[in-house]
C-alpha cells in the first residue's frame, strides 16, 4: 500500500513535540541560572542522559501510536468512506457500506455509513422505478430489435452490417459459422496449427481483417455514386478470395442515415453498409466441371458426327467393294459406341452431381419420425405407430429424399405383400467398443412376412417410386449420400421384420461452445447499433490516445503459467481472453486455449490453477497459439490484471514466434490504485468485492479474464468521475501510480 504522509506525520509528531518541549524547557531553565549552577546541573544530569533519552523514546512511541490510532479512527476513515461512496455513485452496486468500508471508523463514521446506505437504497429504488417506466415505454422498440435479432439468426444467408469505418455492428449465426470455418481452414494464419477455431468476426471488429479493404471501398464508392444519382435501392457486388483459398460472392447495400441527422460522412447520406456473403467455391467448381463435361461431350460428338457423315457418304458409293464397306461399317459402329459411352459417362456424372448437391440439415429425430409417419399414412393408407423414439436425438438429414425412400419401401410392402400396419422406431445405434456412437438407427417394422434377400436388394436398387413423384435416385443412393446403410432383419422372438437405416447424428451446436462461461439464460448478442453513433462522433485520423475510454474496443486476457518467473524459464500453459466493445462485455466472443509448455509443471502451480500435465499433452505449442491470439486481439487495446506479469511472458516469445503485441496495455491493478489510493488491497478478488463483481472460475485463464473484464467495466465510470476520460489520460495515470514500479 502507498505510504500515507498524513498517517506518517501523525505517528512522528509526538516525538518531535516532546523533543521540542524538552529542549525548550532546558533552555528556559538554563537561562535562569548562573554558570556555576548550570555546571552543577549538568554534572547531575550527565550520568542520567541515557535514561532521559529512553523516557523520551518510550513517551514518543506511546504518544505516536495513540495519535496514529486517532488519525486512523477519525482522520483516515472519511477518506476510505469517500472512496467507497464513489463506487456507489458511479455504479449500480448494492448499498453495503459498514465499518470495514471506512477502516477503523468512529461511531460518527459508522452512523454516516448507515445514512449513506439509506440514501443509496432510496436512489436505487428511484432508479428502478424510472427504469421500469423507461422499459415500459420502449417495449415496442425492444420487441422490434428482438424480432430483427431472431430474423437474422434464422437467415440461411450470411449477413454482416458495418459502419463506414468497417466496424461490425451486426452479424447473424450463419456468418459467424461461415467465417469460423474459413478461419479453421486457414484464414488468419491458423491452418494446421492445431489451435481451436475462434471467431474472426465480432462486434466492433474490423471487416477488413477478413475482406480486402480496397474491394470494399470500391464497392462502397459505387453505392454512394448510385445514391447520389437518385437510385432507390443501390447495390454492388464483387467476388473475393480468402487466405484459405475460398471464394466469396459479396453483395453490398447501404444503410441510409435517418432523416434529419447528419451522416457519418459529409459527402454521403449513409451510416454504413450491409454485406450478404455466399461461399461460391463449390458452386464454381461444379460449374467448371459441368462446363468441361459439356465441352468434352460437344467436341467428342462433333468429331464422331463428322466421321459418321463421311463414312455414310462413302457407303453410298455403288462401286464400293465388300471389304471396304465392312471396314466403314466398323468405323460407324465404333463411333456409335464412343458416343454412347460419352453419353453414359455424362449421365453418370450428372447423377453424381445431383447426389452431392443435396443439403443436409439438423432436424429433431422425433419430428422427422412424426413427419414420415404422416406421409406414409396419407400416401398408402397404412397405419403407422411411432413408438420407442429417442426424443433427444438430432439427425443431420435431407428430410425430403429420406422420406421419399421410406415411402418407396412402405409402398413396396403395401403393394406386394398387402402390409397396412407399420411401426417406426428411432434409437442411438450401438457403437464399437471404446468409441462414442455417431449414428442413429431408424427401423421400419412390420409383422413377419416371408421375403427373400433378393427382393430386398431389388427394392433397394430400384429408382424411387413414391406414388406422387419419381426420382432417378435409389434408396441406396439416398443412404450413401447420408453416409448410412440399409439392412433387412427378422426378429423371430418378437414376430417382426424390419428395415434398419443407419443415419448420421447432428453435430453439437457451435453456439454452445462458450456455455461454460456464459449464463444459461443469456442470449448471444450479435448486434449493437450503438456503434453507429460512435462512428459518427469520431473524426478521421483521431489519435488513439485521445479516444474516449468508452468508445475503444478491448481484449481482456489472462494467462496461466508453469511458475511465477518468466525470465527463469517458466512458460505459458493457458491463454484466455474476452472482448469489451462500446463499454459492454461480449461474453460470447472469447478465446481459450491450452498450451503444451514442453517442460514440467510445479506442484505449487498445479495447486493454484488445477491444470494437470495430462491435459497439456498433445496441445499446440506456444508458437502456434500466439499468432491465433494475436489475430483475436488485433486492433484492440489489451487489458489484464497485473499486466506486467502477463506481458513479460508474451514479450519473451517475440523473437521465437515473430509475434509482437505492440498495442497499448491497461492494468486493472494500477487503475484500482488510481481510483482507490486509500485501500489496502488491490488483488483481483479484493477489487471485485469492492465493486460488487461476482468471482467465478478463479485461477482459470478465461475465468480470470471474465472477472477482470467486469472489474474494468466497473472502473470506467470511476475513472471518468476523476476526470480521466481518454486512453492517454488512463495510461498516464497508471504510469504515475505507486504500483507501476513492479516489474518481472
């Protein structure tokens, strides 16, 4: 804790006063004596000087302790109480001032704390009343925003909304998954590293980290020109490649500025733009394959037709001998065979293309069974019972073609064997020993009927005939597309027979990846239109140091390490981070990765973070993790608690990895000392308790990053109340803090 000069003065003042008192008394006494009396007095006192000094020290010490206690009791307590009151003023923390909040407080200070608690409680009650009125008045607006969020979440096309600076204001789940897939396949330089995929897009992040700035600027200029010409619905399109070799088709439309408001650019009546993206890599490859097939078929047939025409003309010659006529007949047969072969190959290729273009979607298994039962009953007049259906199974299927296959099989049973009572069952297929099940088994069951394996094979390989539609595909084609199989079994004990179809299970939703640190009742925030206003308020070229703290995007991070001595060879074993954009914590945008340190872990370290060596084996090395984390933190200000410790580990890896974190860094430890210089503790737990932040997941990298982020958000209004509004002011205040002397 910083030495309080007033407390030090209170402790040393009695010693100085006693010394002055003794010196003054001695001087006055000496002034009343003659030389002989002074000599006699000194002869009497000299042997007892040590005793007098000891009495002075004891008296000074006792008086100093008493005066220091009195200072802490009456003088310092109001200062600590004032700091605690500032927290209540600037935040929504509950009123909880007590004697501990004001140190060793007097009865008056404790009574003042009680009065302040009462006032704060009344203020919070008034705020809640006002908030309820505001919420009631803005409910319709909120409903519209929720409808927009729900609509965007369900769109099958990737949509991203940006302001004119390229900062992302909104994106839907489809865009998130698409860009995550691009990152996993190479965007951002993380391909092949083993680092878990992370979101390369997020609220407040720049779209230029993914798309070429020049292409976006060119399209935006074209949209602005069309707006100025009076085009009602201008748009622009372009195709761009990603670092992973994928091709994206992008359509841009403008977001117009509201009437009566100044636009973010003086020469353009718009606030931002909407990007609709499609990955056309597969479509382009299929188009090229079809073009090559058509070209080969055309050129091959042109040559064959020329040969056939020439041979036919020669055969019309009356004087042609038999051997020559036979030779030309062979030429005609060969060309016809070649044409037939090319046509068959083209037809087969077309069928393969049709099979690979089927979309597979996630569908609740119980819903699929219910839909199939209804279709079979309405199509064939059969009674279908759906029992023994696992309600928790999700399938990844093309529901239309799979139901057509079931209609085909049930139709054969009805037409050839007169079966009108069927049963559908759905369960998890047994897995091989030591593996997790990844298939579901769907059974189409009927009473035992004599049936040969040849009949089943014929039904499986026939083109599907469902009564209402026909298809060139077979049941086998449908199952091959799903990566499944079909077999026929008889269960003589239960007196039944059934077709069993093995189907793929849907993968776990990517939206649940952060469930461990996200409250279960929260909804992911994929939009924040407040960033429109932030873009409009900023001027081009404004220095980062002059930017208001509330408008900056932050990456709050923490590391877990093998030990506490980075310069002595300790290594990072985990990095966790989250983001703050527009003053709001974005819990869904997080980074968490274990790291193989290539060295043993200390028992003391494992007791703190609980990471065992077995969890680190097979994890990526720091040379692979740091580039991924650098991409996640790009274009943001770093925030950490005791940042000097974490930054030292990152700096020591610059030479080996080539990754340099050169952005500004804010430290919640130093900012806490700036805001609360009278407080004795600035540990993360102590700061969180003062600011009313619940500590969860302590001593895990992501858990500590989340707590640090919440603390930082609470510190922002306290810094503003002290006149610290910009990043430059916060950095300067941190530099002057007494705790800034700590180094590693």
